[in-house]
C-alpha cells in the first residue's frame, strides 16, 4: 500500500527542514506502519508564508469557483473511499464499517460546504436598512485570512473535513496540523486535495508533534485564526498562545455527557443507544455518553441488559468481519483508560464487567461497566476517552437533569423516553450543545456541532462553521459624492 509520509507545503511534497522523522504505529499490532516527517517551527513558517501569498488571490475567487474545488475533493474522497477507510482502520484501529461511515461524513461535509460557497456569491454582500437617505450601508462577509487547523486522532479525517471544507468555502488559506498519532488518512486526503489542482499554498499540511508544530502554528503572527479540536488542557494552551497575537480561536474540546433513560423507554432501543454512545470508536469520542442516568424502576433491568451487551461485544482486529470494537488508538490511551478503571474501583464504584486486555500485541481492552458510581469519583467527573460506562439511578426528572448538568463540560446528551413532552422538557433543560431524543448520535453537516461550558468556544458545521472563518466588514457610502 502506498503511503504519503511527507509534508505538503506550497503545492509540493517536502521533507521537514530538520530532517526529523516520527514513527506511526498500527494500534492492532503495535508495528510501525510508516515514518512521517516531524516538522518544526521552520516548516510552519514556510507553510504559513505560502498560505499568506496564496491568500492574496484565493480570497477574491468566486464562491462558485471554490465550490468546484470542494466538489472535486468530495469526488476524490468518494473514488478513494475504500483506501481512506482502510487507512483510518489501520492507523486509528476502528472497525472498517465505522471507518466507512467517516468517509461518508467527509464527502457529505465537502458537498454541503460547496453549496454554501456557491450561495456566498449572492449572500456575502447584503444591504442594511439604515435611518439615513444620504448613505448606503453594506455588510460584507469576507474570508478571515490564513487559518491554522489543529486536529486530534479519534476521527482524523472527519474533524479535518469539518474545518477544511468551511475554511476553503469562505476563501481562507489553510495550514493543517494533523495528529502525530494518526496522520496517514489526512496525508491521503492531502493527496486528493492536491489532485484537484487547488492553487499552490491554499492548502498546506505540516506534520509533527503538538509542541513542535501545533504551538508555533498557534503563535504565528500571520495566522488570523486557529481552529482547534482536541483535549481541554491543550485547548486552553492554544487559547493562551493565541492571546499573544490576539488571533481568533474556535475550540472543540472534551465532554462528559449523559444519556437519560426514562422508565417508559423502549428497552431495546435504550440498550442500543447506550452501547452506541459509549462503545462506538472504542469510546474514544468527545461525544461519548459515558454517564447513564436510568430511572429507578428500570435500573436493574437496563443494567443487566447493558452488562450482557458489553460482555458480548466482539473486540479484535478491525478488519475482521463481525468485530464490533477495535483497539484503543495508542498505548498512552490504553494506559489512561486502565488508570481510570483502577481509580473507579478504588473510589467505590463497582465494576460489573470488562476492563480486561487480552494477552498479546495491540491496545485492546474490553468494554467496562461500572455501577454505584460516586458522583465525586474521577470516572464520573473526568473524560476517560475509552469504553467505560458509568450507571446511576435517578428518582425524579429534576434529579436527572441536575446530575447530567453537574459537569464542567456540556457537549451532548441523549434522552430516551416514549413521552414526547417529557423528552422535549428534558432536552430544553440540559446545558448541552446537541441533544438526541430516541436517536443515535447522527450528525448532519447542515446542523451544528459544539457545546456549552468547557466543551467548546464557537460552533462547527452548518452556517456557523462557515461564519467561524469569516470576518464582517461594513462599507458605508455617502450617496451623491462621486
Ligand atoms: P490533544 O489535545 O492531545 O491533541 C490535539 C491536537 O493538538 C494534536 O494534533 C496535537 O498534536 C496538538 N497539540 C498538542 N499540544 C499542542 C500545543 N501545545 N499547541 C498546539 N497544538 C498542540 O487531543 P487528542 O488526544 O489528540 O484527542 C483527544 C481529545 O480531543 C479528547 O479530549 C476529545 O474530547 C477531544 N475531541 C473533541 C472533539 C469535539 O468536537 N469537541 C472531537 C474530537 C476529539
């Protein structure tokens, strides 16, 4: 299999200025898949300057022209879909079926923002009614400039598409920094972008670590805006760095989300939604609904069904048919999840099933289910980012809402009930950016993504995702003056 391992700067594949390399590991086998370029501040500077040069003409292309590139990227991803899914499974460890969903999401995102780019030819400039007959006021939405995109390893191509598509649609020039853990799908995506003939410098990729590449990108004075997805701690660092040059930031960070299962819920549906919300992508989801709040009358029944489901989950090689959960994506992540499972036991929660790693290579762990979880324990309060489910009973709707909202985060929530009015009431009261009622975690690019509190600054997807890469300019003209 041909793998791209170099950086893509100013329309060319190139080696890191200092010649350094980083290994990329297959989490299922612990074998080294490839060595990629380990960039540094020098490469970031080259890429940002290339983007700044390209921006001068790219910013004035028509929306229709930019839409053609976005659609060409979508078609390229479609044509290489199986290869991209394979890379995603190889590098991240997710089952091939899940990787195919990621590919579909990437295609849908580029197609959606192609439509918004076209619409900009009409909507980017709009006249405003003002109380003066002697003046004409126009509001223009303009591209923000050179933008730095920094993404994590859990949904590599998807988190990138959610930033790259609206950034290009808006007319920004981009420097992308993929996760050093999972750069292979993004580098293939870069090859697809390159084949569309996008002008050199409009899109650049610098690979390497957060400290060597991410930090200088967030600090670079020619970068107008940084859009970051990753952990809350690093997001705070990025925001502090960006403050030095007062650049804009969009942050998509961690979560500690709840699924509330009411006593009238369809139990089969509830089990599917809880398992999907906690074990999809091996639980490595910012949107993981890892806290289950179940109404007391059905608590024992739901817990028994969940323990059974967790125990029967097929964990293994992501390429084998029937496998439902692959390995965690890195050794560091496996160690983190094991540490939390240990803390859960020490802090008084009861492990009903799972949390075991088979002997042999690979970062595998079986899905874990805790009950009797104290609300001050670390497994209840902190983002674990692994297949660890914590169940608590509740007696009243108010208690469920208060417990769900009792977190520093506020990304998503799910409500399972047959009572539509109750579902709406609970959804209204939850401090979360997305609420699913009786639905799996579907995310359509037309909607929105992001959360309350420490989960996000700003929103991605929908028109919000585009607005994040635009500046607003007002032009006021005195009428009658040549
Ligand atoms: P991370 O914060 O460790 O890394 C994210 C990216 O930031 C990587 O590319 C990394 O190299 C880079 N980085 C690290 N240090 C940096 C620095 N000082 N300056 C600039 N960049 C730096 O996160 P991760 O472990 O890759 O991903 C897991 C986290 O991502 C979880 O907390 C998860 O909740 C979050 N996440 C959030 C969303 C969302 O939409 N809210 C989506 C996916 C993942």
